[in-house]
């Protein structure tokens, strides 16, 4: 499977409209995505990862019709140019994530979500994921956004159909139980778009390898470059194999990675070093943990 990772750089939202940025990103996908099976963009590129004051104004309404697999309903302005680019390149396009706006509030009364959208080679939505773990410690995402509640593991369409894919976003990376749950649902490759800051980029690099090693999965991680609302972004997008080897890694500026992965490597790693077969803290495939002091069964 040949993968392109688009580490986009951008500044404050006011410097570039959603439509202009979407056109620029679509051009990058056309230029660098041709000949690839899967193209991945970063988190919240259309709104700004830390530009919280811009989120409402740059939010995108998907609507219930669009959240139906293979919907042909019109896409919002951040995604419509990307659908054209997906059709032109023939790739599956993980569009990173957008600030989704819903007409009906979520469980906590909010109307915004951090939502990943995956487009098939016909430019139709084939998968979505709403970010479960919101970053901000009572500010930022927890203050303004609803949290997702669904673990998403999907079989993407051709030409990106060689491995089963688990979807997550940025801060999710710090919660290994999510990835272990995705593993139990069949995941072989984790796709992680992010807006991870430079101040903690070494944690990002470490956690990408940790998630790959502990679950014997590929990790495809797309971070952002530039500066969002005064916060320097960390870059260092990467693709990591099931042994934790970094196959390719970006620097800190705008850059597009291209790598071809050996999709047989997942089965090879799990067969030659069958550590996952020795798990004891689960029962019947479920993540069931015994009470303190209780014997393992």
C-alpha cells in the first residue's frame, strides 16, 4: 500500500479563508497524491488546531445525509474541493478532521465536534470518526465541543483495502485503551491526524512508536506545521511499522511524505512474535478487568 502524508503548514485563520485553504490543500493532494492508495491530512486544518475563537465561524455542517456511507449529498466548502481531488487521483483520502457543526446539540448541549471524514476514490464519504478524547483540560475542546462515543474500525475501499484501519485523532494517542479496543475489533493500521504542538513533540514521536509496538500495527500519523493562535506546531509526521521502526518522518515545516508499506508485515510480526496471544486481562475478546485482588480467570 502506497501512502502519502500531507503535513500542512498554515497560520491564523483570518489570513486564509476556508475556501482558499481548501483549494490549496486540494492542489497539494492532486500534486502529491497521484499514484498513492491512501492520502492523509492533519487535524482541524480548515479551522486551526488551537484557533478556538475561529472554530464556530469556520465550522462545517455535514448533516445526517452526509454521514450515511457513500452519500451523494453536496459536501461543505472545506471538503468539496478535496472530493474533486480524490476523484482525480483515484486515492482514498483521509481528510484529517474538521470542526463539524450540528443542528441538534449533543449530550452536553454543544453543537460542535472534532470530526474526521474519509472519502473514497469517487469523492464520497466512506467513514467518519468523532474524536473521543478532547484536549484542553476544561478549556478548548472540552468547553466548546462534544466528545465522540464510537470506536471506529473500518475496511476502506480499494485501493486502500489491504489492511483494516482504526481511526483516531491527536490527543486520543495518549489513551492506549482506545487502540487496544481497535485491535480487538481487527485493526491492523492506525491513522492519526493531529495538531500536536512543538512543546510536546517528543511525546508525540514516542507515543507513535509505542502504539505500533504494543498492538503490532502500522501507525500513519499526520501532524501540522506552522503556528496556530500563537502556538508553534510540532510537525514530525511519520509512518511506523509493527516493530516500531520509523519508516519515514517529516521535519517541522510543510512537507509531504511518501512511503510504500509491506502489508504482510502485520501478520509476519504477530506470527513471529505472538505477544498478543499472551494477554490475560480480558475475557472472551472483551476488555474486562478483574476487581482489585480478584484472581484472573
